[in-house]
């Protein structure tokens, strides 16, 4: 079987300055053209994606349009809705890009539920930024009106935060494995997956957003992929980022990354979860390799170029 590669796309890579469906499809058109090169190179491709900006915008629409007869939908349902819409756009553009290359391969986007623990401490302390950036003044006003919590995010403004529990298992993992074994390009765990808990033998949705990098690491572990590629806005991870002594990380071990985490080298809600997810994957599946880089740099990396690679 072809070598398996799982690429985790960020929600911010899908949503550019144009939040319309047309704008997001245009962004995914470019993304699909890059991803098809992996299929051309002989890899069995699996894709996951984020949805932070999209689900935040959808929650705003739900709140603005709610009424007694048309109540706002809960967060887990909004995650499912954005998983469906982004999956549809990406599936559509990938299928078109493959066809133009003369590659006869099916693409499927699978609505995916990801189990979390009801006792996860994340439910007591929301930390996951979602939705658009707003000013400090607007964040304070929304907090007064709705009780929503906001944090400053990466120097770009304030964003709403929600609980972000760790993934325990992937409900549809057996189905995903079957699709991959049958050479289907599979889009799964969109937006980190629809968060669910098991209670009294039944599966129930919960109000949370699972970090897509941790869900991707769990899926990569289950599928035993050769490479987990976590995409970000830069070609490499850096220490002392944006300082005169910043240093690019290329080949790095788990022990080195853990030391850098202790030194607070990586921003929470930004690079830190990507680094932690990479560590989780290679610790749970040491035969695999985790890579953190940009979408534009994937082809360069696979042809011998630089990226941040993580191994035991």
C-alpha cells in the first residue's frame, strides 16, 4: 500500500479576507492544487481541517437570528455544520483538481464524531479561541451582554474562548480505516471532530471545540500514518520567535521540544498545540514522523527541503 500521509489544515488557511462561501472556496481551490501533488507523488492522502473562524462566525449568526420559534443551535451542532460545509468545499475542489490531472480517485468527506471525557478539566476553563478577532472594547461589551469569555490572541485582537477537551477516541475510526485501505482520499475529523461523550451507553454531543491538531494526532496514530503534517503559517517552528536571536528548528526530538515548552517558547493557542500534538503522535506511534510547516512548503520538504520534523 502507498505510504500514508495525513495533512492537518488550519481553519485560518480556509478563511481569508473574504468570509463568504465564494471566498472560502477560492482559498480551498489553491489548497487542493497543493494537496493533489501529494497524490501525484504516490501518497495515500488523509486530510483533517480546522474550523475556528468558521464556527465562531456561525455562532454569531445563530445568536443574531435566534427567536422563540427559531432558537440558536448548540455548539456541537455548529461544529457539525461547519465540518459539513468545509468538507463539501474541499471535497469538491479536490475532486476537480484530481480530474484535471487525469487521476481517477474518489474523495470523501466523512462527518466525524470525536469522543472526549466528561471529566476533562477543560470544561471548567475555556481556552480555545474561535470566531473573528474583535477589539478589547467589543469583547468587553459582548461579555457583559452574553457572558462569553474572551482572550487576547497572538497580538491580533480578542477572540471568544470555549472548552477544548482532549480527544479520547474517534467514533468512526473503523470506517475511516476502510476508506483509506480502499485508496479513497478521506477528509475526516473536520474542526477537530464533533465533540461527544459516552453517557449510560449512549453518545451525546457536548458544547466544546476539540483542537484539530490533537484530533489529527489521534487519527494519525490510529491509522499508523507514515507522516503527520501539521500546517501553520511559517515553514518552520522557531524558538525566540521574532527576537534578534530567533532560531529555526529543523530536526528536533521530543525531549528537546519538551524543554522548549518548559521555557514557554511557544504561544498558547497558536504554535503550542501544534508542537504538543506532534509530540503526542510520535510518542504513541514512534514509527511515524511529525512535520510542522506551511502549505506552500510541503512540496519543498518532500523533495528534501527544510521543515520542522519531530521524532523520538
